[in-house]
C-alpha cells in the first residue's frame, strides 16, 4: 500500500469548512486505500504565540474532530506530533540543508510574518515549512493530501528530499502532493477572492464546523454572490456562486452540472436555502460525534498514545538512517 502523511494545526479550536473539504475529507477516503499517517501538529501551532491550556484543549479537540470526521484508528495511524520527538530531530538536519534564501521565498511565511510585523515573527514561523518537510520524509510518504495553499511546501519537501538523497545516498521517498482540483481551495463566503482561512476571513465568511448550526445556516444565506442571476459554475466571472456550488456538490455527491440543471431559472436564494440545509445536516452529527469523543478523554488519549507508538516505530527507523548518512556517531 502506498503511504500518505498529513497534518492539521490545533490552533483555532474548530476546523473550518476549507480544512474539511480541502484536506480532512480526503484523509478519510485515503485510509481505505493507503497506509495512512495523520497527525495534530502541535509543534507547528507554537510558531505563533499560544496559551498553554488552550493548546492542550485544542489538541484533544482536533483529534476528536478528526475521529468525528471519520478517521478510524484501526485503519490509520492518528497521533500528536510532539509525541514523536523524531519530528524535531529530523527538522534540525533539514534546517541545515535549506538555504536561507530558499526559506525566505515561502509565501506562507511572507503572509503570516507581514501580518504579525516582521520583528514579532518567530524563527519557528520561518522554519515552519522545514519542520513540515521532516514530518513528511520521516514516514517515507508517497503522497501528501493537502489544500492548494500547501503546494509550495510540498515542492520544498521534494527539493530537500532530492538534495539529501543526492548528497548522502538514497534515503527518502520523494513525495507528491495529493490535491483534488475541485476542493483545492474553498473561498471565503464574504470575499470569494480569498481562501477561507482562520486568520484572514471575517467571522461571517468563515464556516467553523463546530459553530451552532443556526449560525452556519445564517452565514450560508448571507454569502456574497454577484449581480447576475444565473446559477452557473464560472470560477472567474462568478466566484461566489461557484464556491457555493463546489461546497454543495462535494457535501452531497451531486455533480456540479446536475446542480446547474436543477437550479435553472431559480434564484440565488433557493440555492442558498438548500445549501444551508445541507450544511446543517452535515454539521449537526459532526458536532455530536466530536462531543462524544471529548466526553471520554481517557479513550481519546489512549487512541493517541497507540497512534504515537505506531508512528514512532516508523519515524525512529528513518531518523536512524538519516543520522547515519550525515555522519553522526551511533549512540551505543
Ligand atoms: N480554504 C481552504 N481550502 C482548501 N483547503 C484548505 N486548507 C486550509 N484552508 C483551506 C487545508 O487545510 C489543511 C490544514 O491546514 P492547517 O492546519 O495548516 O490550517 P491552516 O493552514 O492554519 O488553516 P488556515 O485557515 O489556512 O490558517 P491560516 O489562516 O493560519 O493560514 C491543509 O492541508 C490546508 O491546505
């Protein structure tokens, strides 16, 4: 079975619809066909200032949401990044292989550091993509299911894997991004020119899966569309309507052309009302299942402990090879 690896940050509490449709939904499908490793990336979460209590709570909350979304610990390896120390250890080696200019070109860092003010941004935020490189390479992942915003980081991973292999001999699998075109980028409901994101979206443009279903319905109904009246997919001319069609189509499994036919001659309001209902039907059981996992923290922690044990077995082997290749003396 080919291997996949991916991660999600525990920073925001609730996952948003972009996280779910762009990434987590694919994770659930891939556990059936791949040897799948998924993690809550708490090491990445501290690249911006965090509250320790909140981080702990949000890490459990992220794991609960992943299980509620359909990850099955019998079918995949689900763990918390900081439980596997090899991530930080390989990241150091990768840091030493990355050019300063190369890291400076990462657009996520440029965006996030600009928002914080360059002097406030941490060195951890700067090296965030290199930790991600280590995450992926440790598991010899063939594919990395992510949203479009992560493409550049996967490219960096490929470059560094090839550089390491070229310099020290074949060690790492060179991974490919796994990005589904349709859901690669879910847009903000109020400003469909930007991606839905916890940091850039306004509260009305961002659908948090754990929001009150009524709030979610309201946000869908007040989504920005355009002054035209035709319900048609055209990402350039009609980004708002197209985004709604993408969300609708993915959540119901109805192809977009079929939706276009069904809504021929109807108003935007009808589409929004129906999509609001679809969203409520999706988030209501999701919220309930998440709560059930949170109500039993011991079981949750034990799932994560078992996951970490499985992950460590793989990660330790890769790290040992990499340490040996770079010339570290074995610790006897
Ligand atoms: N709008 C989106 N459309 C499609 N996929 C998306 N992802 C995020 N936003 C969208 C994908 O979600 C996965 C988890 O991402 P993360 O843990 O890195 O979360 P994030 O990037 O911190 O989420 P945000 O909201 O995008 O955060 P900020 O605002 O901090 O940048 C990834 O696979 C990502 O591609």
